[in-house]
C-alpha cells in the first residue's frame, strides 16, 4: 500500500531565503502542525465559545468556521510548506493530483459506489430492510449534497490530509503508520467541535476517540485508493464525501435502510471495502 504521487522537484538549500523558510524546509510536518493547530483551533473554538456564552452574539453555526479553517488555514499551510520544501514545481504537482481523474473505471466505481454498496450489504446481512419509497428523490438529493460537499470542502480538505500529510508520512514512515498519524491529526483538529452546547469532558473525550477509530479505518482505505489511482486526491475526496453521506443520519444510507443509525454499518462496510480493494490492487500488480 505505497502511496504514489507525481515527481516533485526539490529546491536547493542555497535558493531558499530567510530563516523561517529554512526551518520549514527542515521540519515540514512540525511547521504544518504548528500552523494548523495554532490557527485552526481558535477558529473552530468560536462556535463552542458562543454556545456557552463566553463570546457575545448567541450560538453560531459550526459550518462556516469549518469551511474557513479548511480554506484559510489548512490549505494555505499545506501549500506553503510544500513550496518551502519542493518549490513551485511541488505545489503544481500537489494541485495536479487534486484534479487527477484519469484512472480505471473500476476504481471510479469503488470511490463513488463502493462504500454505500458495502454498507447496504452489511445492513441487509444484519437484518435491516431496504426501503425503496422515494428512492429516486433520495438518490438525487444525495447526488446534490455529495457534489456540493465535494466542491466546497472535501476536495480541499483531502488536498491537505491525503495529498500532503498522509503522502509525506507514508514516504517517511510507511503506509500503516501514515494512516494512524493522519487519523490522529484529523481527530485532533476536530477537538474544539466536541465542546458544543451540552458537552462534558467525558463526551468530548469519547467523541475524539470515535474520530480516531473512524479516521484510522478511513485512512487505511484512502491509502489503498491513493496507490490504485496514482495518488489522485480527487478520488479520495469523492470517497470522503460519500463516506459522510453513508454515515450521517437522515442521509443516503440511513434513508435506504430501516433500523438503527448507519455509522456502525458504514464502519463495517469500510473494512469490507478496504479488503476488496486491497485484493483487487494486489491482483492487478
């Protein structure tokens, strides 16, 4: 499960200017974490602070602050560190992977349909009933919501997590450790969101623990998909958007299956999809 990416060109040390850029080039992941958590946590803390009355104006929605963190903190941090380490060619290579769509139709099917299909299969095997009332409306609504999330958030979020962080970690430490560390970072940036109205220390801790477990499972399948698609961030972003639609209540899978919340089914489906994709990749090799 080796992550592949387009070749990058490293800038020679003598062409770098300034002590900050030299430090970033020597310690890119440390610099990335410092910017993302140092600036991201304050932004993501605003909704919790307003919900608890610690900031004036009443409770504010979370979504604008999540979008601001992705577009104004995380993405610039990933691009800036890439520029310091690999120069402009490295930035161009990363952005090219964000739009890389030329890979096999089977892998496209896996990214778009694999997780809902696996989750539905697990649900049916565990006694859930398929609900086809208004299935057309459910599917069309899911296409709109998934497409919107993909363009607004997931594409740029995965440019950071998959294209930058997980790829670099895999090159340094191997794919399994990369999946674990990326999942920890993913859960870490979400910590302020666990302290909304009615939250306690225990609920926040359990929320972060769930994010780590979910993140590890997702990052493993992301690593397989990156390898299979020559490092396509677009494929991973589609998978991420579809995963959200498969786990959220009153969304795609939840409306097609009767019974309890879909998250446990989706996690089992993620494991199943990972095994199938890893086997397909191994056979292709």
